[in-house]
C-alpha cells in the first residue's frame, strides 16, 4: 500500500471545492456520470481504431444506492485506469485525461465530455470519503484501489477487482443525506443525464404480478441515448418531433412547428427548437430551452447563448463549442457564443420565411400565436428585423393579413394626409372601439387590429422604420382629423355660440378625468358628441404602464377630448333652446363686461410702454378693480350657463352616449342613463 499527498498548491482545496467551485452541489452526479460516459466512449473509440481487440460486452453505466452503508456507487465498464493513470489523473488536480485523449484521438473522439479534470473532485461536496476500484482495459494490468477522506492525504493499493472499468463509491456525509434517497437520485439523473449517449441503469424494472409489484432481473434504463436532435432530420417525421416535445415538456400544449438545427461549420451545433403557442397576455415561461454539451445537460438559463427574444422558444441546443466555466454551470461570453447566437437567429428567420413562402395560409392561421415572438424579435434584434420584414404580417379588423409592402399599397392612395404622410389607423380593441372603426370604414379607411401586449413598443419601432408613415389609433380624434385632407367642413356654430356652450357641456362631464371641450364641423350622420384621447398622451401612458421609462406620463390623470359636432341637429337644438331661455340674461352680463373691458384696455394701452415703477398707483388700483369686476361678472355668466347645463337632460344624454361608446359609462351613471333614455322616448 502507498500513501501520499494529492498534488495541489494549497491544503484548502477541499473546502474550496465544497463551497465555491460548483454553484450547486447536486451536479456532482452529473460530473461522475459524465466521467463514466467518457471512459466508455474512449473504449468504443479504441475498439473502432483497432487498439482494443477485446469484447465490448455490456457497457451500461450503473448507479446504485446502499442505505445501510450510506453509499452511492457509480460503475462503468469503460477504459479503466492503471496505477500510473490514477496517480496522474486523480492525484494531480486539474490535469484532465479527457484533454490528453482528445489531443491523441481528436479525429475520432467526438463524444468526450471532460475538459478540466475537476469533475471527479465535485464528489467531495457531498462525501466524507470516496473510494475508487478500477481496472484498465490494457492486457495484464492490475486492478487499483484508491481512497481519500476529504483531506489532501490519499492511499493507493492493489485491488481484487476482476472486471474492466471503474467503480466510484461515495460515502455520503451527514449534511447530504438527501442524496441517499432514491427519488432524489432519480430526479438528478433525469435532469442531467436523460440524453447521455451511454445507457444508464438505476435499479431494476418492476411489474405488477399477482397484485403486487415484483422486481425483474433487468436494468431500469433512465436515459434516451439517441435523442432526436442527434438524428438525421431527413429520417424524421412530424410525429417524431411531436413525441420528443412531449418527452421534453409533458402535458404541454402542442407547439406550432419546429426547427432542427444541424451545423458542423464554422462550429458544431445541433438541436431542435419549438415555437410554443404564446397568448397575448404574455403567458410566457422562459428557461424552456435546455442547453447540452455532448448530450450532458448544462443549464436551462440560455440568455448568454441565444438572443433574448429567442428565449421564448422551447427545445434543446447541443454544442461542444460553447465555452463553459470550470464547473460547466455558467456560460462565458466570447466571440464563439456571438457567432452561434447569430446563426440561430438566422436559422429561425429562414425557417419562418420558408413556412410563409410555402404555406402562407397555415402561417396566417398561426400568426396570432407567433405575433408576440416575432414582434419582440423585430424590436430587440436589428438583424432579425431585416429578415422578418419580409414575412411579418399586419392584421386588420376584418381578419385579413398583409405584409408590410402589401398594406402600404392597399392604403397609400386613400390614407395619405395633406402633409404627404401615410396614416395607418389601428384599434387595440375591435369591440370597445367599434363605433370609431365603423365611422372610419364609412370613409373608405382600413383599420388594423393591434391588440398584442407589445403593440405600443412595436408601433413606435415601425414609425422609425417606415418612411413618411405614422400610426394613429382610430379613437384618438374625430374621423376628419385622423387623416386630415385639404378640405375643411364649415361649422354652423359661431365662435360666440361655442363659447356659451362650453360651460354647458363641461357641467355634465365626469370629475374623475380631465376633459377638453372642442368643436368640429362634422356631418349630420356622425355622432353629436364624440370622446377621443390624444394619440401622443395615450401612447406615452401605455409606454409607462409597460415600463417604458415614461413614468412622468403614467402619473398624470387621464385626459380626453370632448368633441362637439356643431353641425348635428341635436347640438343645434341645444343651442337654440339655450338662446331662447337664457340668452337675454347672458347678453345683459356681456353688455356690462364690454365697457369695463374697453376701459381696462384703454388704461393698459396708455401704460404699455412704461416700466412698472413708472405706472401711477392710481392706474394700478383702477386696473385691479376693473379685473375684479370682469371676473365677478364672468363668474356669474359661467354660473348661469353651468346651472342651465346641469338641468338640461339632452346635454347629459349626448355626453352619456359618447361615454357609453367609449365604455366609460358604468354603475350608477349607467343606470341613470337607462332611466333617462326611457323618459326621453
């Protein structure tokens, strides 16, 4: 027997391994299984090159629990180690046998996993003692026993092991008893090892016989050694991809379609990506793409390897060329990763373009589920935008789909305003904004339906991309002002009549929001009163709600425009009634205000070129007194008009009709509106 010290530069290597080297203790099992796969793959490579002429036999890697001894054993029938190899690869930390082997057999050994030589030592994160029984495949070699109790001291001696391969026995420490539970180990094997290329046995198969569960003399294989992404796409059918998706994500809704990645230049990359159905409410589950390195699970946090918008996809990416840190747990950002990322983006765009070109009807049927993903990509990735603008679709309120180019041709003639800007009208809710959509259609306009979660950002992005084009929500103004042409309709109300009606209408407006009363010369067919919301303000508030850095706008109260159709017969009647009932009283007040304003104007004109200190105090006092009289008379005038408005059922009715059209009339006010409607009928 030989004793010695493990070749490390510090005696604190084991505490470092336990606490810092690996981010998650559970990956010890992944590392040990990966080493076993390496050893087995090496043997198969040597058999293929003729350097190993013996029988390969059963190459199953077996994992065994012994609760009485508190041990976990990983056994392989791979290449094994001689005493010299144990001293070199186990006793000298960070010398990787896989690196040496890869260099020697770089043209054959495509499945070698190990890179750093530290994987074995992850076993000390959960073990108080580790034993190795190993026998090399080389003819005449002697079996070797090695053990270490978590200090730099080890012992090595001959062993009685007769079969080729390696058994690693972990004596689980008291802090890690969870790794003696069958369910825990099975879960880890399925998480990290479910697609390793060598069969892994854990326990025995069982079946029900005579009313009880009976163990069979057959290994329970827990992995799929030949996953779909490692197979040739030409040999696979749609059903194969669907079954594999169900294997990856049991009980998930059927995906829209998939992309099979198979690249060998300028880097190695295989994988299958699926497009899940994504709802408009951003029902997104990220961390659904699983990253593998030679079929070893690495992570499902793939932000470093694929563009952010592609993390909405599901599936598997496998590449030996993705750089990993010493524990394989985190990705390191380098130029290779960026190349892979760019290639995946291109493949996804090419696949979408192919589907669009070959079967546009199916593409349109799937668009509502694809839309969020594609819009997200176009906003966040410039190269993806350049590719996607060929197949990205715009959908109108009639359910018809158009490419960007098609829609421009459809609307250019009729929806270009007097400033030569093409105006895209859109709705975010076809039902709630129906009356505005209907009015726009009577003008021959087309209205887009843009009801997705990212539409505000997407619209802003498209306005930057499209030349001389702007997007306007269909309810942001009266129809004639949505797309302003050269002609302006004359309004029948005079400026004085509009000024008198403003406090009348303002008297019946809800107090919870700010309303600006304005007048327009619309047709008789249009509503007497229309409520709109400024496109700019509403969009800024939407951006704020989505976290777009517009917090200032988000804190402002809602602001609306109450547009009075001065040409509608109901408005004309309201104005006539006002003039019949209170105009005489208003004119008397106006007649009192006029000479006061004239007097005030004369005083201000006489002093306009003087500095403040040069104006006589007598004049200042006089102007102040005149202002007070004007203010008092104006307040009285406002009070008369407001009182009249509050008592006028027709004013309240047309305002409520406008509120109702905007889905803004609810509760008690809605009940009052119904009762008033019956009375007026």
